[in-house]
C-alpha cells in the first residue's frame, strides 16, 4: 500500500475521482467529435428529384430548403395539385436523406449508444 499526499493511502487502484475525471475527458472528446461530425453534415447538400426529374429539391444538412427547381413541362395549369405533390415529395425525400446522413454520422461517433438518456 502506498501513500500520496493527494490521494492518501492507496493499494495501486484508481480512485473514484480519477475515474470520474477520465470519464469526463472521454465524454468531452466524444462531444467534440459529435460537433465536428454535425458540422460536416450541415455543410453538405442533399438533392432529390421526382416526376422523372421535372421537380428537384435541394436541402442542406441543417434541414433547410436551399433550392427548388421546376422544369416547364411540370407546369400544367389544369393540374396544380400534381405539381404541389411533386414538390412536397422532393423536399421530403431530400430532408430524409439529410436526416439519414446526420444519424449515420452521429452513430459513427457514438458507436450506436443512446446518449439521450445522459442528456447529450
């Protein structure tokens, strides 16, 4: 058994305070990696098209719509609902792709851990 002015008498085992500090350091590293992964995905753009490419939506990793492109042949004044449906479908698909990329990126950092229970 040894003696340390900081740790008192020990038998070579790591103290609870040391374990807690190590855990906090690992959590901080994981948080930094998660932030970097999130920033990388947010910088990406995701594009989806529907109707054979006549309607295209582009979103960024922050799940913000940045562009919607509609080719003239998609515009039928007698069937506006079809065009509206295609726009919604394209936007939703692009948003799904962005969400999937974020989930995949976060899963790679956390190793699939559910950090919601820890408040992270």
